[in-house]
C-alpha cells in the first residue's frame, strides 16, 4: 500500500535567505541585550543617586548630633563645676559671699483707688506700697519684674 504524502509547498531554503535570517536573529538578540543593559545601567545610576542623597542626609544628621553632644558635654561640665554651685546658691537661695552687696529690687504697685492719706508727721514724704515678694523668687526674676513691670513673662 502506498502512503499518501502532502505536496511540499515550501520554497526551498537557500543559503542566502538562511544567512539573512540568522543575521536578523543575531541583531534582534543584540538589541534585546543592549536594552537590558541600558535598563540595568539606569537602575544602578538611580540607586547610586539615592545612596548619595541618604549619605549626605546622614552626614548632616551626624554633624548635628555631634554639635548637640558637645553642647551637652559642656553643660554637664559646667553643672559639675563649683562656679555653677555658686551661681545656683546666689540666684536660687539668695546667698552672697562675705563683703558682697546684694541689690534686691522692690516693686512699687500703685493702689487701685488711693485712699485718703492719714495725717502724717511729714506730708512731703511719698506713700510707698511694697509688693510682696517671696524669698524663693530668684534675684534675676525680681530684677526683670522691676525693669519690665508690664510683662508677665520671665526671661
């Protein structure tokens, strides 16, 4: 029995057309490879840019932290010194060394409605009303209130 064969409708492949197809395939492969390398290069460049930005930010943060540490270290050294103890004793406790003259301001608050003055021995002497200041108020706050009576804010 004879087998049935389909007729061959394909054109015979010549060596010239085969060479052309291989060349196109090689060019296509090289093009895809070039695009892949370009994409990789762009990604690496972008990653390097981001790393450089983060590095600059971290260096700035480190510098700020070093300045803060230096300031805190200086403050700690000052607070451990005898000068700070003396300053605190003068300002907070109202103490003074022997021979020092302490000037404490007194604030004069005018009366809301001046009452009739009682008969005084010397009528030319002005009437002074002293404000109540506590002994625990530091000296610099007393001076602040004496120099700037209208403000309630302390330095």
